[in-house]
C-alpha cells in the first residue's frame, strides 16, 4: 500500500493562513494600532475556523417588519380613500428571524 506523502502546503496550512491574514490586514488597515490589529487577526482566523460565535444575532422587531411592509406597499383602490392593510408583524418578524437563525446554524448562503 502506498502512503501519500504530505506536502509542505498541507502541513503549513494554519501558519500560512495566519501569515496571509496578517499581510492582508497590514495592507487593508495600515494605520491600525498593534492591539487592535492583533485582536482583528485573531477574530478573522477564528471566523475562518468556525470557532468564533460571540457576535450577537440581530433580530428584527415586529414594528420594523410592519414599517418595511408599509414602505413597500401600494394601494390599488386609492380612489375610494380606503386601503386596508393588515400585517401580522410579530408573526412575520418571528418567521424572518427563524429563517436567518436556521441559515446561520446550517451555514447556508442564499
């Protein structure tokens, strides 16, 4: 049975990824101070490795959902002066938040 020899690329993947992240940040954020730079490098590497889940998930409120729906609604019976619009904001907000929570857990992207 033949054993496949590990390449240098495979054995040095983590240090290489860290070095590339540091180089990228030096180019992208040249004026950042050392402590912020180090935290940013650690945070980016943790995100890449999937170990960093400390960011709080933003949730949409029912009032925000209703406002968005109202802004993007149009009454087709405007001549009569009546245009009832019933929006179940709480239920819609819960459904939107559930959708994005499931997406975050599964790692799916649109």
